[in-house]
């Protein structure tokens, strides 16, 4: 991979993301006029176009972008670490743990806010942490490497365990709570503001930086643990940091959006088919592609049966699935 | 007096209390070409992994140039010792050139990309191993013999003092076996790279290796030049079959196993 190739590829993905960011605010149930929205003659309070653009659409687009990029990057890292392209950010139980926390807070009727963050998100995040702690407490470092098969097993078990708890709480809850629970479990980007967006940027950005720093080490691990060790990679340390950082990033996102499926599985796949498996290029490209992908899916979700909305997770799967099949077929033919 | 490159002193190692290696004493000097032979399960792969630092040896049992190998930072060790696996498929479609470039890892610091120099070293390593023609193809799509050469190229790009190879020839036909061994011979003679490899073909081992180490059940039972190690008595004991040895006029020792039902009567000389 030459520097020129690297920068060109990043540039293409960045262009795609910027184009998405430019178009998405204009898509929605109501047509808005940019001239009116940016007009200084109408006071902001009375400017409906500006309200829709800046208060309804923009924070939601930003949240979709951050969520999409975080899930795509976490998915790429999980796939590399587990050397398995079926892995996704939710494979190790992060989302079910978060669901448990969220459902618990709904059923208990906890409605407070802490530092502007709603209880639901706080409990979802701690649920995610609980799942990560549980799963990792079961896995040992053996012969200089993390036992990834045990990790996978522990993750699947945690998924079932927390799903059972969620079902139990759900069963005991009343109709209103039940609706809230179902809605949360579908994932969504609809309830958001700039505060939410601002509060998730720092942890997610920090996660990206750490993962980019260890990207070359992760490459070697994705190619084989023993060879990675013999090339000087501190495998167990990199595996631990990779798993924990991407789990925390995932947990942060899920706490605010609920489990939005498919992005974390399919975005890294699609990008890998285009740019190859080198994570130094794959991670930033997946980040930009994941963002653009979820923003576009959300735009469809907002408008398809407007004024009603479809949960964005439905769209990610319906759009992503066929697109992925097409890409796979095309790759095979070439 | 210069110190040995690697020294195993009374090395004992096992998985979950099942001993694999017992009381191993082994000195490897720079520039040696050592063949590690012995039956399946005798501990060859484990010994190679311990010597390459992939498995952690118990304290005070392996020394890398006078330092306990456990105290040597992994990256530092990787600058001196490269290891290649027996057979490997990759979970992701890396190109061969990318696999070779991974050998540069221990020479790169954080945040740096491979430089022109690294690309040149990888290119040279592929020339040495005759892998340039398929540099742009995917690792998972080439043949076993080609894969093994790419793995060796990656180890060569690591610019190590020593290469430890786990059965690089086992899955290959005779032509590829010769090709691999000749590449290793070239590295040993022209670059003074120390070579230690596990192998099963005793004839080829005796042809190429200057020293053979015979392992049986986790113990070194013979260690020396091929004609001293390959003797019928010990081989019959270790492999538990009847054997006849012939001198190969082109160098090396031909090891001929005898059919068990004929072994007592057959004398075809």
C-alpha cells in the first residue's frame, strides 16, 4: 500500500461521506427551503425551515453518522480479532447487556437525568459494561494469547442470558412499558438533541484513536496469532485493548440508539471488499462508510412511509442485505 | 569467547502438566543449519515455538545471547528470530505482497507506515524466494508450495539472524521440497542466517542440514552431524520400525524402511 493509494482511497470515501452529509438534511417528510432556513430576516423562533433543519434533522443526522461509524469500526475490529467475518459488535453480548439495563430502567420507571443524560442511556451503558465484564472475566490468557474460542462462547452465552432477563422483565411489564421496550429493542435515532451528540463524541473519538494506533498489530493478529507473536506483536495486550475499546465504543452507541443491527456486520464487509483487509485503511474507510450508510438508511426510514417512521434497523437490513449480495457476486465474477 | 545465539538449559515444558519436552540442552551457534527430526508428537513444533519466543519458556531455561529469553522484549526478539508456521490459511484476503510486508513489523515504530526502504526489502525477499510473480495474487489462492515460500519471504523481510521453520517441506512434492531447502541453504550460506527447521524426510534432512537433532518423546536422543545421528540402531528404536541405511552417492543418507513381514529374512544387497 503506497501513500498515494492510501490518500486517494481515503479521499474517495470522504467525498462520499460529505456528499451524504450535504444531501441528507434536505431529505425528509417536509420540504424545506435552504434559503429560508439560512435567512437572517426571519427570527429563528419563527423560522420553521431552520427549526426542522437545525433542531430536528441535523442532530439526528450527526447521531446517525457517529453511530454508523462507531458500529462499523467496532465490527471491523471484532472480525479481525476473532478472525471470523461473521463477527459483529454485538457478538460478545454488549447489546444484550445494554438492552437489559435499558429495559430494567423502563420497567422501574426511572426517569431522572444525570448531567443531561437520561437514565435509560445510563442504565443501558452500565448493562453493556456488565456484559463486557462478565464475558471477559471468563476468558484467560493462555500461551500468550487470549482464548478467542472461549470468548466467542462466553459472548453467545451472555447474549442468551441477558435476552432471557429482558424477556422476563418484558413479560412482567404493563402495556405502556411493553411498547417502550419493544421500541427500544428495535433501535432508533429519533430521540436526540445536540447534547446527546456532544456527549458521545469524546468516548467514540478516543476509541477510534486507540484502534488506529494498534491497527498494524491488529492486522498481524488477523493473519494469525503465532506469526503475529513471532513478528513482535504483544498479542494478548493488543487483543485485550482491541476487544475492550471496541466493546466500550459499541456500548456507548447502543446506550443512546438501542441495538441498530446489521451496520456493524455489513459495513466492514463492504469496505473490506473494496479496500482490502489492511485495517490501517479499512478502519478509517469503514468509519466514513458506516456513517454515510446509516445516515442514508435513516433518511429512508424517515421518509418512506412519512409522516410515520420505520425503525432504522429495518432499513439497514433491507437495504444492506441485497447490496451486499450484489457486491459479493460482482467480486466473484471479476 | 562469543556467546551462543540461543541456549536451552535443562528446558522442561508441558501443556496442563502433560510434559512435552524434558530436560532439553541445546546450543545454537550463529550460522548453523540444524534439522529437527523425530516422530510425530515428539515435541519438534513445541521446541521451535519456545526457541522463537512464541510460547513462554520457564524462567532460566532459554537464553538469547546470554539474556533469559523471557526478559527480552518481544519486538527486540522478533528483530532477531523469525518463525514460520507449517501450513496456514488466512481468514481475510491479504495479498502475498502484504503478507511479506508484515515481516517488517518489528522494525517499524508506532504510527509509521512502511517506507521505500521497507518496500525494497520486501521486494528483495520475494526475489530471493521466487515469489515475485505472484506478489499481487491473494495468499489463499496460491498452492501449498507457493504459500510456504511466501511465508519464508515474510520471514526473510524480517531480516532475522535466525529462522525457525515448522515443517516447511512436509506438505510439498519433491520439487518444491528441494526448492524450499535450496532457498534456506542460500540464506544460510550467503546471508549467514541461522536456520533451524523441523522436518520428516530424513534423507533430505541429511542432505541439507549440517547438524541434526533427533527428538523422541520430548527428549533429545541424538545431536550431531547427520551421519552420526542417522544410525540404524537409534532410528529403529525411535521410529519403532526396521530400517536399512544407504549412503547416497550424491550426498546424504538414504533411509529405507523395511516391510515388517520381510524384515527378518530380506537381504537384497
